[in-house]
C-alpha cells in the first residue's frame, strides 16, 4: 500500500475552452446512454422522491427510461440533473450518484475497464470510447512529467452537459480507480468549471484533494506513477474482445447519425462549434466527413443553404439565451460565434426587427413567475 501524499496545488495546466457560465440546452442529436441516466433515477429514488413522479413533472414517462440501451438527449438529461439537485436541495448530487454505478452501467465498456492492465489503459479507454456513453463528450489524457491530466470537455454552449452530471462522471473515474487499485487512491487535485457548491463537504470528503472551482476546464490530476501500476484483474484477451463490442456499437451509432438529413447534422455541429467562432462550410464538411461539394449538394436537395442553417440555429439559440438573465449580450455574441456584441445586435435586429435588449426586456415582462415545491 502506498502512503497518501499531501499536495497543495492543482497544477497550472491551461485550456482554450470557452468560459460559458451555464448550459442553456436545446434539443439536439447528441445523446446519453440510458444505463448512465438510470444512476440519476436511482439517486433520486434513494432521496425519497418517486422516480415516476419525478419524470412525470418534466413531461416524461418512466417506461422510456427503463431500457438501459435507450439513448436520451442531453437537453432532457441535463434538465433532470438540475431538477434533481433543486428538489433534493443537494448541490453535490452528482457525487452521491456514483454509489449507484456498477460494471453494467457502461455495458461492454465496463468489462473492458475491469480487464484493463493499468489505470492508464482504463483512462485511454475513456478517451477512445467516451462517445459510447455521451455523444457530446471529448475526453483527453495528457502527461506532463510526474502529473497526468484527465481532461473532460463535456460540450459547450447549448450542448454542455449539466454541472451535476459532470460531477458524476469525474467522481466515477476516481471511484473506478479506487475499485481497481485500492480505497486509498486519490487524485493530486481537480479543476472544475462549475461554481463552488454550498456546502461542498461532499466534494472534499470524496476526492480528498484540493479543488479549484470556477476554473477554465474540468480536469482530474493524478500522479503519473499511479496510473502505470499493474491492476489485479487484468485480462488482455477479454479487454480486446469487449473493446470490439463497443467499437461495433459506436459504428451503429455513427451509421444512424450519417443517415440523418444533412441539415440536421450541420445543426448539431453548429451547436457545439459556434462558441469557437464563425463557422465555415469547409469546417463543417470536414467534421461530417464529406466533400464541400457533397455537403452543398445535400443541403440544396433539402432546399436550404449552409447560411440558412447557420442563421436558423443562431436565431433559435439567441432567443433561448436572451430568456436567461445570467447571459450578458457580450457572452451571447461569443456563444453564437460573433466577433463582438455589435455584430450580434445588428444580426438580431435584422432577424427580428428588434434589439436584443428590447427582446429580453419584453420577454421578462411577459414571463410567468413559477414556484415549485419539494416533495420533502
């Protein structure tokens, strides 16, 4: 057994991720595996909230969530995570949810993880197969000498996963490390984009490491040496066999995605891409794996142009963002890929005939004031 070390720094790794404050979700094609969502429902049920009533309050049916192989939109699942935190009064519900994760939660990928030779192999599988669980996820593993960084990019702007769900995903990685190597395992530190919850005791007790909240990225930092220790249940043949099952599942997901209309695929890409700046047809065609001419032809067959899709997505997202007071006009312009608030304001006025600030003011005046009660 390796003694624990006291570390007082979470490192200086930087990120270029945009600093959007919240996840104003819009329905999109990116989806999350049903067996992962079931961990949330189990957590809610354990808190004394009937899961059927919990879902019904959001206009959802429990029967649709009983299939572990089903897939649910990020919009829906993020709403559920946030609502669960509100109803339970527990901002750390993502940490608590980890107790309901088991080897079957990740299906075949869970068995690949169990059969891995080292924690490094485990995390490399996270990197390769994260989209099997969450189609918007992009996980990276970066070595910097004695430290290794497990970096989570769980969507941006309207495609960003709820903070509580990201808490659960990161806590699951740490808990898996403990299950495979020993309960004494803990990270060197963490950086989380979410604001600091109050109280945050559950974070401190679970991770047993320094945490920097409101950071520019979501990352767990480990000692590199820890990741290369051999694991007791390593089975290379089993790992390879189950990896193949996961790859085939990903291929099926990809084929289903490719069968969608080109405009829908461009729309999904735009939701994730707009916070990075002005989108181009060339970038879209490369992402979709088709030539520029093919993309233009497919869109033309649907009676639209790339510019039409960009305009429609920007308009829909801008209306959603403006209805949420915590986004400033400058932040909205950035999330929509404009190079400044004046460019966004000019475009919005052209689309709607009114200024963004006027629309927000009118929206606030007509917005119903809702109150909710906790089942507790």
